[in-house]
C-alpha cells in the first residue's frame, strides 16, 4: 500500500508519495496550473500518479488559520477533496498543514538552496512534510495499540 500527500495551492499542487511500508515520504513533482480555476488537467495528472504508484489513500493538506478557524482556502480545499475522491476513487483525508510551508522554506534555506530556486521545490517539500506527518501519526497509533 502507498499513500500520496498533496499540498494544494492556488497555482500549484506539490505531490509526494510514501514507500510501500508507509515509513517515509518522497517528493515526486509540483503540478503547475495556468489558471487557478482550471483543475481538469491537475486532476488528470493526480489520477495518473495514483494509478502509477498504486496509491490507496490521499492525504490532502488542510490550511487552517493559526487560530484554528477555517478560511476561504479551507473551503476551496474541501471542494478539491470532493473532486479528488470522485476522480481518483480513493479516500482523501485532510491533514492540518499549518506551518508546513514555513518548515519547508526553512529546510531549503538550511540546505543552501538559492532564493530564486526555492519556489520550484517548496510545494513538493511541503507535500512531503504533510504526508510524513500523517505517516508518523499512523506509526505512533500502531505503537500505542501494541503497547510499545
């Protein structure tokens, strides 16, 4: 089983997939849209990746505000979630993505990536952080169940 992590933005979607053992997340690409409202090609590409990597669950970043309220981006994400479930025919779970973009940016800075090159990596790395957070939560729950 594999899972996919998505960082959904107004112009791009960062994509990550897990390994078959659900231990690690790897960034695979950033999908760029020509127009914020045009999702058909984006959904087709994600569906193609779901099939290619045999993904059984998608983890979609949910951009809550820092005070835990849901703004306009949350509504757009919920709409995208419904489209994904219909198109890809796999469950799509929401994962709190607060500060993942900030953490991704900091990782790129610490890794010495030049400012003008960071944007091309930022969304993909944010998708990795979203998916890795979810995988870590699953591993923790499994340990708790086993009494470790």
